[in-house]
């Protein structure tokens, strides 16, 4: 792996809560609230956390699907915040996404040849036999047959539809692919096949992945590094093996304890009460302290900083150190 392909610095995304006749802001939903991280070229970087923690919003901001409220984002050293719309459109060819549900992310009215071929037709101006050859090559790359070009999405299984979504994302030879819960909407056997496919494609094409998931098993299998998000902020980040074998933050321990196993004898049982806090009414101090069994007075007063506890392994907790 080389240097950082993607650099995120203190990124925030706050959505206004509007009320009244003039729809003036009366509050803010702090979906992402000061996130900094680097994604290295050629790696898979996992982002995990409960539903509502802000991980999907973070990636929508990174891809500039929505504009951040504050912060800086650099892709290959290029400041994405200063780009014009036309320059941003060109950059997006290098940044693609595979969505969670392949059924809803594929146009049901289009054949496979149009779904996979549209990005190539628009951006690379391929036509006729050249376009057909490119589509056939993409289908072969993801394990589908050339004759599938005349089928519609509803004629495929869930796993096959996800392969189509991957083929479409790879059509322009991107450098970064965001995987937004890529296996959560398909059966267990298809999940394993898709994960192996993603690994093979990364090796063949030198891809960089950002994997968003609540499934820690998927993250452990695919990722080299991991960030744990809670209520819009990163609470722990580091090499995947270090986080799984020697996690530092109480929230990370609770997530790992919740992974189902056949034999749970002697395993630490951690029961988290309550839910992720409302991003419009975040608690003072550490955002996790109302649910934390190790909480102290300082936790409700001062928000902890993300600090390096071990080489490359960071955590934000007053009880560490």
C-alpha cells in the first residue's frame, strides 16, 4: 500500500431543523460532527457502527453527493472543496459506490446492456461493437455470462444483481469504491461469493475500498483498517486485527461482544441499554457516557479527544491511558 488516496479532516455535516412560517432553522441534526481519517491506496478501510451513527452520511459527504458543512476532503492531494461542478463531475469517475440493496439501485426498466453500458457510453463515448465488447468484459469480470445483457434486473437473483451493481461501479475503472453494506440484502451463500469477488477484483485492479457495514464479521474478513463510529464521531480506529484482538473503547467492546457465536462460554457479556442518541440532542461530554458502564463524572462534562494509544491505534475515552 502506498500513501493516502483519500484524506478527511474535521468533516462535519449538520442538517437544519426548520420550523415556522418562514422555515427558519431552530436546531441542527449533527449527523457527522468532526471526523478525520486517511484511506491508503490499495487498502480496504472499514467504517462500522450502529444504525444512525453517521457512517453512510460520512460517505455521501466524501463522494460529494451532499456538501459538507465544514472540513476538508482531499483525493489524491486534490482539494475536493474547491472544485467546480464540471471538475467534480470528472473526478467522480474515479470514485464510485455499490449500494446496499441491488434491487433498488438498478433501474428495473433497463436491460443489463444499458445499466452497465451507460457510464461507458456517456463518459468514454464507446458505441456499437466497442460498447458491447466492454459490457461483455465487465460481466465476465464479475462472474456473469454475455447472454445476460438482454435480461432485466428482476430476472436475476439477489447475488447476481449485486454483481451487476459491481460491474456498473467498475465500468469507468475507478480508483476508490465505496461499499455501502454490500452483502446485507442477499443470502448467506451469496454474501461469501460477493466478498471473495470483491477481494479478487481488488487484487486484479488495484482498487481501494471504503466498506460501510454493521456486520463486524464482514469488516474483519475484508478490511485492513477499521474506524468505529458513534453519534457522528469516530471513537476508535486502527488496524483491524488490533481492534478486534485488543479493542480499547467500551463501545467497541460492546459491539464485539454482540457478535453471535456457537460457544459463548466464558465470554464477556455486555448489554447496552438505550439507543444511539438523537443527533439533534447530543449529550454533553462523551456521547457514549449515558450508555457506558465505565462512565465517570468527567465523561459527562468533557468530550474526549481521539488520541494514539498504541502505534496506529487511536481511541477517544477518558478511561484509557
